[in-house]
């Protein structure tokens, strides 16, 4: 499964409580729309750790890395070691 | 006139008269209560509310209740007593430590802390919850870390997993809810009303406990920014020690300012930026007034909006299904 699809699945399950009727594109603003709140951010940090084996340092917990599925995917991709 | 700190300047006499008039109307005429109970913490907000209550009802019809528990700073009680004496108000002390221990408040909190720091020893280690301090510079997200300072003075910090974070907060919220319970005991015993002490910052950003310090019959300073509370406090003759004191949470064993626990920047900056957000002032104008960049103002605009949105649940009344 692609990274963005795994994130989408997590967001739908944990932040939207399984509601698939919400129009959730890769560019939907997760923070600004309230889909992810502060508790959701912590859940996402630990989801990334468990799923991709990446520790997210405090200095990376920024809106530009967390505000959409596309941004989260890009952040994870650039953190995953090549090869 | 150029945007600046003057927008937060109160006519303190007129504001005091307005609040006192409303307090009398609501408490005596509408609620038919004979006086007021104020939970006096030794901080600026409850001190100001005590001053307002004395003006509204007279010192003889106001009761101040101090409710320390084992994590409270001893100086809080000292400052509270000094103020009550200055106003001529009867002050009583209700130590909540035993009651909270009976509810396993401390045991529940300690259990959650040990899930993060397995060597945590509550007898000697000091803990607090903190947010990143770089809101202005980087606009970082509100992710809590647990800070533990050992007996050797060395501090360790770890980002809190959700379960531990929620358990620590749920346990510490027992403190505010126990205070609400005690305030209503004393209010009902005297046919008095409970006067709340939340300010605008706390209410709108969700820095209060639902049915805890948010549980009161009237909130006389909830419409005022924190810097305006200081103006009123000065006018009402609040003691200088309380005015000069850094606002703290007085909730965790380590000293923790409200800035590092929740607000993330000094009140002087936050209030002006918040006023700008409330009144649709362009970020660039606020930036000029504070001598920071428009991007920094935007970081705070975003944080304020996010906190307000994510804490709507706290401000909501119980919803009746029709």
C-alpha cells in the first residue's frame, strides 16, 4: 500500500471515526479544518513511528509537515532511507 | 491612530462599575443568593475576582476558600491570606490532598508518568507538562512533552504518548473538579453563589477544566484579556506580590508557568495578537506594533484559531436531544 493510502486509512479510522463520506483528498487541510486536533497530532506521530519506523523529532512537528496527507507522505518519503 | 497596545487599555473605573452592577443583578436579583464564594489561589485572576466581589457584596458577604493540595506552592497560600486580610474577607483553608489521594488522583498520575519514565520516583522527582517554546519562530504544533527533573537537578523530556497524556490530564483535572465541589459546599451552606475566575484567554483557548474551574454561577472576568486583568487588579488594590508573580499552573510538582504549559508566549504579545485576530487586523499591522515579523503573527493567529476550535467541546453546554 502506498504511503498516502496508509495515512488516509489512519485518518479515516482514527480522526473521522470511520466516516468515509468526508471529502478527503491528499490536499485537504487536516489541521486547519479540524480533522486532526492536538491529540490527533500525537496519535499521528506514534502511527508514523509504529508503521514506518520513523521517530518524529519535536522540531519536525510543524504544520508544513502535518497539514495534509500529501505533506505527511512527502515528509515520510524524504525520511525513509533509500535502498 | 496606529494599531498598538492602547487598544487593550481599559477605563478601569467604568469597567469595575459595570462588572459589579452585573454581579449584583445576577447573584442577588436573579439567583437570590446572599453573597459570594471565591476560590482564592494566590494568583492574579482569583485575586481580582475577590476584589470585585468585595465591591459588589461587601467583605462580610464574601468567603474566600483556599484549596491547596500537595503539588501547590506554599507561597500561593501565603499570598492568598495576605490579600484576604487586606480586603477584610474571611478566608478558610480546605486541604484537598487527602481527598485527592482517596480518589487515587496521585496514583493514577504516577502510573501514567511511569509508563514514560519507568524510574520515576514521585517522592523526589518533579514533573510538569510543557509545549514547545518556539511558537513565534516556527509555528510548531501543540504536542506535549513530559518533563521530569530528578533529585540531581537533571531534566529529561519526552513527547507524551496519547494514553499517558490523557491519563495525566484526566488525573490532574480531579484537582479542579474537587475544588468546584468544595466551593459549592460552602456556597450552598451559606446560600451564596460561586464566582468563577476564568479570563478570556483561558476560556476561549480551552485552558480550563469542564465542570472544574469552569463550573461557576457567573464569570465576571471572562470577557477580559489577561493584560486587562492586571489593569483591574492594580485599580482594585491587589497586593503587589500577586501582581508581580509569574502566572503558574500550580498543578504539577515542578514549577510550571502558564506560558510553558499552554499559552506559549508572553501575555503582552499574545493579547495584542489575539486582539488583532478578533478584530480582523492585518498581521502586518500587528507585527509593526510588536516589532516582529508578519509570519510570526500568522503563526500565533493559527495557534489561537486551532486551540479555540479544538476546545469547543469544553465550552459547550450539555446538548438536549429534542
